[in-house]
């Protein structure tokens, strides 16, 4: 990946001519170019990087196992964090194993130690003094992998973490809690829409917006793998290389269509849900649960 100024297409032209271009998108004053490149082994060791990230994931799995053994919930995990109902200080053996510097002013700063992300974020805002507090989010809208919204409210203090992988946040395209709330409320209608249903009086785009789904305008260079094929050489020589960025509109839908998980196989199917400090609401809506904490692994 390489950065260049937005009005400079020389790098893109060079990557095209060398058959190295993978994609290009403009972000304000800059253009981000993804290209194939040779990796020098002189200063790089892939095995060491893989071992470090693998060890970090193993530690997170050990934490999840300990949390479940303690009878607490794990709602979501990523490569560097988990979301859980567990307050680690309620289980000293877990706290001491996974937060070795828990009794310092900056718990989670030591290598191999985990941190409560909400504590760290509030301390950066000077809304919380240093030390271990184990603050908890009040609401979690969980719609899929890297697609969620965490909300903390306490008096005049509000802190939100909204994630949607690939979404370009701008001043006129923010990620809003209300969108996540609407998507959770309208999940059945969204699923039906993408199965071919929906209203005949509205366009699919209008229906998506009405149901709260995220639409994101991005300035990109449409690109196809066929541009890398030699069969296009004659055509390219005739018309020349051309770089055109255009505005595309990307839809982010919280619907899983990559496969079917059978309940009979012993897998519990978790549908998107809203988790609040009053319990679990909305889609599968069964059982009382505790508020959520996001615990981050500094090693990954």
C-alpha cells in the first residue's frame, strides 16, 4: 500500500503499466494505491510476525475459556479483543493472570497485559482518573463480524465505538447509533428484502435507508482482474492507459448469506441482537445478561 497526492496519477499509471495495480481510492488530499510488490527477506521475517500474532490469539482464547469457566458470557471476539460480561476484579485469579499490572496507574500498558478499552478511552478524555475501574458499556448493537456499536452513558458523559469494516467516515457520513438500532429492530424486514421481497412502491435503495442500513459514498477506481490479463494488451496499446476515479455507493447489510449452520450439529445460532444494561432485547431476546466490557490485547 502506498500514499500519493490526490491529483497525482503517475504512481497509478506506473502500477498499471507494470501489472502491479490491485486497487485505488481517493481520501481527501490523498490517493491510496494497493499494488503487488516483491517482499525482501533481508529485513523481514514472516515467521516471527505470525508467531507473535498467533500467541496473542492463543492468550485471548485462554481468556475466553477462563471467562466461560467462571460462568460469564463472551459475546464477541476479534483478533485483538473480546466483549464479555466478566468483571475481572470479581475473579482475582483471572485478573492476576491476564492483567499483570492491574495495580498500577496504567493497567494494560505492560507487554502481555490486557486492558479495559472503556477505561482507557475515558482516561484519554480526562473523564476518569488513572488506575483500574472496569467501566462497562451500557449498550451493544451486534450485527456481525467487525459490525457493531458500543455505547456508554453516565450523566453528561457519552462515549461510543461504532464499527463497520470498510465504511469511510466523513463529516456528512458519520456512523450513528440510530442506524445500528434501526437495523437490529428491522432485521426480519432486511432479511426479506435481500431474499427478493420488499415493497413495490419504493426502490431497493430507499427501502434500505428506511430500514436503517448503511450506505457509504466512496471515491474509487473500479477495477477488474481482467485488466491484468495479457489478452488486453492490444486494446491497451490502442487506447492507452486511463485512470478514472468515480463515486461509488457501497451498501453494508447485516445479513449472513455465506452458508447455513444447522442447529442439529450442536452449534448455537446467534442472531444479531441488542444488549443493554437491562438485559438482552430484540431479535432472539431470551435470558437476562450483564452489561458488556471490551478487553483488548496489546500484543496483537
